[in-house]
C-alpha cells in the first residue's frame, strides 16, 4: 500500500467521492472514476444467478470494448430489485452522462450494500453535480472511500514500470469485507492504467490476472450478487502497443498481477472480523481443479476457521475438512504441515513439537501446506478466520 | 422426547454408561449397548475420506449382517490416527468381547471427540469390567449420556406400535452438536428394535429412513470423520417377519422415520450455539438433487445464518445464497416466503408488511419456503443459526 504523502494518480484519470446521505451523513457513499478520453475496457462479473441490475447493464456496455466512467454507490446493492432496479440504474447512468457530457454507453455502474432494497435514486442524482464538479487527478482515494461498506481500511495498490519503452502506471482500488468467495472478482475492483494495449490483449490478460489473484481468496464462502472487476486502459503512456502473444505483454501481466494480489490479500486481511491471514496451499494433486476443491474445502470450513481464531492447534479439523472435499485421496500419501511443522503423514499424527505448534497458531499469519502425493498440480487459497466479530457484524447488518 | 419417569427400555437390550476419566471425572465417557442375542444389523457411515478407525472395523464386521454390542467413547475420535488407531480399536473390541463372552466380530466400535489424538486405551480397558457389570435394561439413557460431547441435552426417541400382529418397540439415541452436515448419518445414531425383520429389508428400510431424516440436516456444513448410524433388530417381538416389498414393512418404516426425525431435529435444535430452528423448503425444482443443492446453499450460508441469529430480516442474503447455488434459475419465476410473508416474486421485492416480517424473525422457529417454478420436485433441510456461542465453543474446543 502506498504511503499517505504520495498522492495517488494515474495519467488521464480523475476521480472523486462524496456523501449524499445513503449511509450516515459523515460517510462517503458515492464515488466516480473518470477518464478524460474513452478507454479500452475489460471486466469480469459474479457467476451468481441474481446478478445486480448495474452488472446486467455493464455486461451489455462492456461488449463494445470502451468505457469512460464508473459511478459507484455504497449502502444499497440494487440487487434482487428486478425491473425497477434496472430502471433506477439507467436514471443514474443518464444523469452522469449528461453531467459529464459523454455518451451514456460509456458509463459503467456499480452498487454495494444491502440486497433487496430499492436504490435511493433521488439522493444519488441530487449529488451528481457536486460529484462531477469535484473530479480531480488526486481523487482516487476519495472514490475508494465512497465504496467501502464494512471495510476497515482502504485498499489501493499502485505500480509503475517501463513497458513497451515507456513509463506506465497501473493503479487498482478494491472493496471487500464480507460475502467474499469470488467466482471471478470480489465485490468491487477497479483498475486504471495509462498503458496502450489492444482490446483482446486487455481482456485476456485481465481474466488471467483475476483468476490468479481474486479467484483464490475466500472470507466466508459466500458469493455476492454484485462482484465485479473492471480495468480501464487509456493508452496515454504512448508505449509500444501491447498485443497478444507479445513478450512485453508478460511484463504488463506481472505488474497487473502484483497490483491485484496486493488488493486481494488486503481484502482477506480486512475480511469481516478477521484476526488472521491464512494461506492454504495444496500440492501434489492430480489436477489443478482437485487441488482447488481440496483447498477451498479447508478454507471454508467453519470448524477450521474457528480453531484458527481460537489459536487452537486442532489440526484434525483440517484433515476432516480435506476428507470431506469429495476428491479421491490416498490417505497414506497425504501430508500436512502447519508452518514448518509436519503434523500428519502416512495416515497418522507425527510426533511433533507441540510448543512449536502452539507458537505457530498464536501468529496472525499462518501457512497451511497439504501434500496429496497424487500428482504435480497445486492451488493456493488465501482466507481469514471466523471470529465473534464476524457474527456480530453480520447479525446486525441490515437493521 | 419421552418423559423422565417413563424408564426407557427395548426388549432384549441392556445398556450402561460410566466415566473412565477420558473427559472430566464427573462426565460419563464410555457407553455400551448390548443385545442378549445376536441381532440383525444395518449401518451407514460418513463419506469422509478420513473415516475413523472404528468405522473401518465396523464396515467389515457389518457385512456379516449380525451384531450384538456397540461400545462408544467420547472425548477422543480415534480419527486421523492411522494403523495405531486401528490397533487401539481392536484392543478395545477384544476386551469387550472377552468380558461379554461373545464373538469379537459381533462387537461394533465408536469414538467421538478430538480428531488426531491417540485413544486412551488403558483408561478404556480398565473400565470395561465395570461397564459390562452395570449393564441393565434401563441403561439406555446412561449409554446416551456417555456419548455426548458439546451436546446440551440428551437425544432419545422411542415409539411403540403393532407391526406384523405384535407390539414392537423402536428406540433411537443420538449425539450431535457440531461438525454436522451428515452425508448419511450425523455423528452417532443407534437404533434398537425388537422387531423381527430380515437383513435385506432392514438394510433397505434403514437407508431410506436415514436419507429422509439425518441426510436433510446441517448445523455448520462440516462433514465428520466419525458419522455413523447403526440399527440392531433382535426379533424378540416375534412379529410376523418383515420382508422387502411387504405392506407391513411400510408401517415399520414410518415408525423408524418418526424416531429418526425426532432425533435429527433434536440434533439441529442442539446444534452448537444454536438459538433458532430453521426449515428451508425448496419447491418447484426440476429435480430433487437441484432442490437439495439450492436448499443447502441457503442452509450453509454464514451470512444467512448470522442474519437469523441477529433476528435481522435481511432476506436478500437468501436470494444471494440461492443465486450462488450453481443451479439454473429463472429469476422471474423464483418466489421466497418467510413464514407466511411473500417477500420476493417476479425478480423483485414484494411490498410486504415489514412489522409482520420482523415478528417472524424474532421467533425461534423460522420457515423459509423457496419456489423455483421449474418443476415439481422439492427438498427440505433443517438447520440452525450461527451465533457467538458457536464461535466460542469451537475456538476453544481442543485446548
């Protein structure tokens, strides 16, 4: 995460975030990211069947490959709101296009918050004038604040590097906290870059990068109706253009993965009620999908997560969760390491140093490494623990 | 549940439960159920790949179709304990056979508690003499107490009825509480009956009854290594023998289902930290398996469960969980009732009475009814909420 004093900006982008009273008066709840010129765009959306209204609209608009603005409100998800929700979103989109004097089809929309409530359209439209007026090149942090819900800290990552013979910048912002088991993107992630890159390359590289980062995390195993990740590339760096199958695209992909990995790990660290950051690596699987299934079975087990929260080295729950994953296991070949302590091997507990193991469970960063001994494929999942605080936050969310 | 003053017994069965110091000195932790003559037996076991040692032994013994005794310890699951765990279980089984003067292959074994710890064999064997000596026809309640772990109340159900021209008795006992999403049986369920029934009929009817009862519940979505349900039928009622495809078998099945339903609902009510009993009925599905998938997606959502705990009518989370289930949904056809209040229909929120809805969420028994409008198949799941207490119990379990 960048230091406060270094003001964050990306050439060609402006942003802003204000309060229009959807949440409490002191909290920012409406944010805008705007590119001075139309930018190439790629996006991925939740696989949830009840995709929220803004996502349905975006999915259509994104097909043209260009976008210029993303408006986001927090406090209301505009999900499970049917035709009315769709109409409401279009009103916002029309107003923002008019105010920005751009084509409406270049506006992307996003909402996050309670599901099943109607969008407070008037509150939002009445704030659009102020929102647009305040757009400025250092407004990215304000835009990020405006999309936070139960997030405890902002999630911004920025990288600069030379790609295609020019300095380029990639900056990503994200919101996370709860309902986090993305099936392509967690909640909201926006990436801005001045790189010059063609549409196909942007699309491919973005999907690959999301798959390698946001698709490997889980806070509570719950898939949202509003998950969405968007990248806008305005080409203002005037680098040698990035196209598919080019060596220099690899550099861009690496930078992008760095930005997204920083963001998705921040989302896990700020998981609702999270006190620990847990890495679950499954190795030696027959296939990547089996490794993934095993890793998520462990990551999403409430019993594993509460044991981590309680600093309780109850590793038997990890074995039980692994055994419930549904993949074929050769018990004799399975190994389990917690940190650098081997606790289970040859279908039996190992005579480990229990003081050392307790120490590992006291830490706020714990590495779980499972070997299946069945092949050479692996998968790594990042997750958090399950605490009183998670229950508290979510027992009292809507009321 | 039967009243205290009515002493529970099943003709031909004796039982006992004592403390041998595996748990605290005051808690019973070793239980025995014994049939005076070898009984026909059927059983189902967890689908977890890391089945505990006693289950591996039982699975072999059950093939012969006869059993006479079940010994159960709590406080240690003898799971993830490998060859040593297998040997340890065989020592117990040998000792109990010797003491009871029966064939060792007629002894079934069971353990419940912490996974990955060696069975305290000496404590158990040193108590076997006392355990056997104390066997008595009214000992079923003591045997049940001895298998409790985090259970708050005992789970016993008994039915009497006329089947095949004779009075028969079916009595079931269960332990539950945590790691409850059975994939055939939750934790431990033993059923004793004096009905005369042949092996094939017993096997068939028991699997059907478990599928209709224990396989429809979930507390925390975690599948145990030790789940097991066993039925022993000693034939002492001398009824007209029950065989497959007989009308009177239907009577027996109904009685058995009543017993098991009472037990499995008690397991949900006593789910770790549970404050509410939630019924999730999915109707109008294309297939039973799709209805099941949808029902479990809702039942196992931590966000849904915490909303119930918080008495928070945040029904949008139910829609989000349904949408994440992976089944194909026609959004326009989906309906959601909470109690008798329709909250969602035609892809939109209904203008419901929110005071009435709040009242429903205050109750400790809540009915969720989801219509998919895609067919005529349904599935019903019973589950509990997710509370601070669940986190507390499981954060501090092993230490």
